[in-house]
C-alpha cells in the first residue's frame, strides 16, 4: 500500500466521525486526567514496511494509562514466560477494570493481565531483583530502545495524582497480598504501576512501539526480535479477548482487531501482518474506553477492510 492510499483511508475514516469529537466523559477519578481537553483527537497508522499516515493531534503525547499494560506484559513474559499463568489467568473478566468483587471469589488470582489486579501482579513480578525506580526505568528503556530516541518519559503530575487517589488499586494489592499473590510491599507495587500508567506517548509513538505485535514479535524497522512468535501471539489473543474490559466483546464485534485501551482515551489496535493503528480521544464511554476512538477504529477497519477474520 502507498502512503497516499493510507492517508486516504485514515482521512476519510476520521472525517466520517468528526461530528462526534468531544463526546464522552474524561476520566475524572484521576484528577490530573480531568483537565485534558476533550476535543483532542489524533490517529496514526504505521505499516510493517514503514509507511505511515497521521491525522489531527497524532504527535501530541497523552497519558497512555492501561495501554502500558501491554508493555509490562511483554517484559514479564520475556522474564518468566508461561509461569505467569500460575499467578494471573487469561480469561475475559466481564467486569470493570478496577473491580474487586471477582478477585475475592477467585482467591486473589486475577482474571487476566489487563484488568488492574492482573497488571498489579505484573508490576510485582517486574520488581523481582529491581527497585521501583529500576523497574520503571526498565519499561522506559524498553520503549526508548524500540523508538530509537530517549524521549519517552513519565508525566509526573499524572503519576502523583494517581498515587494520591489509588485507593481501589491499593485495596486490590492488599487483598492479593493476603492471598500470597504479591511478594513486594504494597507501596512499591503501586509505585511501579501508577508510574507506568502515567507514561506519556503520542499516537505515532504508540504505533511505532507496538509494530512488533503485527509481525509475530519481530520489529521490522529496527530489525530486532522483541519477543518470541509464540508469546507475541499470546499477547495479541489477550488483547483481542480482554483489551477493553467488560466491553471487549463489543470492541471485537465492532472493530474485529486485537486492541488495548486506556482511560487517557488512547486505543492501539494490531493488524497482524499489516501494521498498527492508534487513536486518541479523551472522552470515554461507561466502560472507560474512548468513545470516539472506538468509532474511529471501527471506521478505519471498515474502510481498509483490515480484520483478523
Ligand atoms: N491507571 C488507571 C487505573 O489504575 C488505569 C485504568 C485504565 O486505563 N483503564 O485505574
């Protein structure tokens, strides 16, 4: 595909949803996120052969929030492989991302690595033989190495705001610790988790950083293997089934691609063997996924005819 046709796909998809921009509700349970302009909208596509197209605020960094769980999952799978599944399941939860109720019934083993409880276990595993600072640095190094420039960092205002209001996440870690599924201190686990959720990246950065998932774990631009094909397939499957919490079925139905959302309003979708699409629009639906971002991805998937089916 040429850059011109990529631009055409992205342009006509984004124009078709333009009257929706500004709808939804920004995440206000993290005070620093409540201040983001709801009218922002960005989208980017990057293909395996390096062709790209961007729309709107595609270069503006935003809080990636739960999208960061894809990076911590990649690092943890590289660190301990399938042993992860002794501490976290890989089933859709059907519950809100920060739900407590299921965790008690299932004795402290989270349903999957993308709900908060599961990602908190990932942070605990990243802390093995590391301090909170070096764990966070490991994630940033991973991203900066792929991007090839040292410019991805944490939005410290968001991180502080999250840490100060992390009551639910703190309950989840305390409960899992009581079930012996957390090895480090509650505060160290929260520190790593809230900081990686507060990484700031643009749509273009996100598309670049997840290109390896469209090519079975191999990054075709830097010519590096990031993860084995087998583990890359697992990440895509979990994105497909669990990437949008209790709206994962709706996202799969409408978009038909593995994806991961965050309450900052970003969504990344993987098109296997083709490339990556990232959208950003801060207004969320009731499940905490970007309302306009989902519509934009639905339009892009429809116009491009990209799907995994
Ligand atoms: N940091 C957010 C939280 O823990 C992430 C949630 C999300 O993006 N869905 O609540």
